[in-house]
C-alpha cells in the first residue's frame, strides 16, 4: 500500500490530448507492435498490438490552470504515451513504472509552480519504500506543493504526486 498517490493524466486533459496535444499538434494514434510503452493515462505499460499515441504534454501548465499558479519559465512540455482510448488507471498498490535500478528525477515545485529542488532516485529493490522515502523527504519541506517523477534518460514525465 502506498502513502502518496501517483496521479495519471486526468480525464479532461486526456480528452483534449486525444484531439490536439499541448504543442498544438493533432493526436495520431498507432498500433504499438512491441508493447512496453509507459502509458501516463492509466499508469501501466502498453501491451503488444494496443492502440496508443505519443503526444506533447505540459503537466505543470495543466496543474497551474487548476490552482492559479504562475510557473513562468518552468512551464515545459514533453512527449508522453497515452492510450488511444481508456478509462484511466485500474486499482493498484504500487508506484507505476518502478523497476529496481532505474533512475528517476524527483522534481519539487512550490505553490507558484517554481522548481524548489529535486533529487536523483535510483529505485531500490523495495521500489515502494524507495519512492515513499523520496516523497517524504520532498514534502518535509513546507514549500513543496507538487512533485514530478521523470525518467532520467529522456526527462519524460511519468507521474505527479501532490502534497497529501
């Protein structure tokens, strides 16, 4: 069981992204022949033969629109995989895309959407404990309102965690 909630891309944002992404490009679904793409809508890996899309997503911009934050230059967008159609995540007790030895950036943001720190996380064998410790450390700072977990290799957004 996890203490913090890994948040997928929300239904309203998905509806928009499946039409036009955050870079203004049309969504172009394709068949994933190999599987294994990290799907940010349902927080699981794609299956071979599944219809998915690679879209540009601006997670901080979406959060700021809900909270009236003003992230300014920290508003970035990048590529994420989503299902061509899904209903969001199923039940889960683990953090998504957690593979022992994988490197993740745990980036911290304040209530205005400015970066206030971060850390490199090499996911340990006990993946849940590794994430729990990183999130507890982040939220021990009262300035931190939001955390993004990103892949180190490409900087791709994986999921967000908000202050409990």
